[in-house]
C-alpha cells in the first residue's frame, strides 16, 4: 500500500498524540493510565484533554459568540462533569464547584463551556441513560443557565459559591450527606495513625508508599523553607511550628489525566490545641496546561513573563477563580520540578450522577453546573479586569444578544457530534492497545 501524502488520518493522529502525551511516564504508570482510559468513553475523554485542545484551539466557531479579548477569562481548562464536586478547607464549610485548577489558563470562555457540554453528553449516555431528547434538553439547560448567570452580573458583581445554605435540587441532599459523613477528624483517621509517638501516615497499599530517605529529607526541607515563603494571608504569619513536618508519603493511583505525575502527601503540625488539628498537604507536580502547548513562541514568551513557572500560574488561577481560596495554597521545587501545594480537603466528594432518577433531576443538576461555571468565569474575569469588573459579562452578553437560541443550537450540535467522535476515538484506542471490546460503539 502506498504511503499517504498527508496525515489526515484520525486514527493515526489519536494514537500518536496519546503515545506522545504519555511518553514521559514509566511503563508501569503508562499501563495504569491506559487501563483507566480503557474503562469507558467518558473516562477516556477525561484522560485525554490534550486531544480536545488540539481539536478546538483554532476552531472558527469561537468567532460567532466570542473569540475576542473581552470574552477571555481564567478558565478551569479541563471542565467536565466530574470536575465538579463537594469540597471544603480550613473553615469546615462544605461547598460545591470546581476545585481543580491544574489545567487553568486564560482564554475564551467557550473552551470551558464546550468541553463541559461534551462531558454532559458522555455522562448522560454512560451514567444516566438519557434519551437523545433528554440529552438535548440538558444541553439547553446548561447553556441557558450559563448565560443567564452572566446576564445577571453585568455590573461586575462577584457571586458566591454554592454552599449547604444555597444548594438546590439534587445538590441539597448530596451536600447534607457530605457534611454529615465527612470531617477533618474522619479524614485523618482514614489516612493516618495516632500513637503515643505522635501521628503518622497509615499503611495503605496501592494508595500510599514510603519515600526513599534522601527524597523524604528533600521534601521536608522544601516544605519547611521554600513553601512557607509562597503563602498568602494569615497562614503566611503562622508560627514556624505550625508547618513542622510530621510525616511524608508518596500518593499513588490518583486522578486520570494526571496519573503518573509525582504526588505526595505531607502531614504537618497545624494547630496544637486539638488532636485533629493536623493538616495533610497535597503536593502535586505541575506541568503546563494543554492550551500553553499550542501557543505561538511569542505567546509563550509573554506567558512566561507573567507566570515564571507552573506553581505561580496554578496559584494565580486558584486565587482568581476560587470563591474561598485555600490558605495553604503555594508551591515548592524538588530539583527543577515544580509542585503545587494545597490542603487535602476533608470534604472531597463527586456527585454520583448514576444515582439520579431520570431526565428532570439531571437537568436540574446540569443547570447548576452552568451557573457555577459562569460564576467561576466571572470571578476569573474580575481578577483580570479589576478596573472594569463587568467587562467580561457585558461582552459575552453582547455577543449572544438576540441570538441565544442559535448559541444553544451551536453548542448542542458541537457537543453531540464531538461526543460521537470521542466514542470513535475510544474504539481506536482500544483496538490500538489490545484492549477487549467494550463500550466503544458510537450511539446512533
């Protein structure tokens, strides 16, 4: 068979892109990640964010309802249904929203909205079993709720996050359950052991692993010295003993897209008044967001002048987007590798969409997702445009004025078609890596 004259070969492009993205991983980590990607089309979508960004980076459709400097904000960068969840930090207030900013980047709001819409299709098919009509109604609810929220804040107001007090629909019982079943004490009991000699990490095979002595020493020193200099707010003034390292451990088998990156848990003293004042720091290797990879050389240079490394970028995004930023937010280096640092949330929990009973409750949940994404974009834009905090909302509202229905149609069609493409890409991945056939068929 003659060689092709060009590389317009989706199957080859998908396999090559996945292999290139995961080439730095060890054979063991790559095999573990590929096993997760092979679980389902939605899991595959979650673990191949690089494919999405490759596909949409220069998509002309952005110009129809945005694509301007004014419609840019801080993006979550990997918006999908299971990046929403319950979380809470030092004040023990349970919140619901996006709490993962590893891929955060500044760009047009539609990058997030489109990716979230695609994930709704995949999630609705896989976990909720909605009909085509039900999925279209859910997509309409998502897009309309997003734009309704922006339209309500054109003066630049910064809305709050969803809490137990403001949760509606399916979120209310979910958050009540999280609040009653989870706590800092229970989290520490799960991950640590308290003995006469003090608290240290528990033995959890497959979840935690001991560190070699030189690496453990290096990590302790980085936490107690460099990390403390990156803190903001009250924690920056905390006494040295607050950050005394009690134990360190390697975190295993966490995440999907980030699987294979270095990750550590570090137990620090925290307060000293109670037995459960100890704090677990989640220390995660940071790499450039997928959008950065596609920038021009000049754009990358400008980006690096603003964000010298990924720890700075991650912290800036977190402070901009999060309604209640983690006071333990910071970064550190181990050699040339930069890591973000934050507190491990005692309330981390995903909403189990597979337990929803039918289209109406799912639509109510999706409507909340649209509003939450809009609120995070509003906060991100406020941080970027402090002299005119309403600029972003006004610009997006102007772009869709009188054309809301067309906007819903565009996002819905894009999401449905791209979800079909994900099913095809997933089948290609299974075939190219000798996985047994499973949920690979493209829905009719």
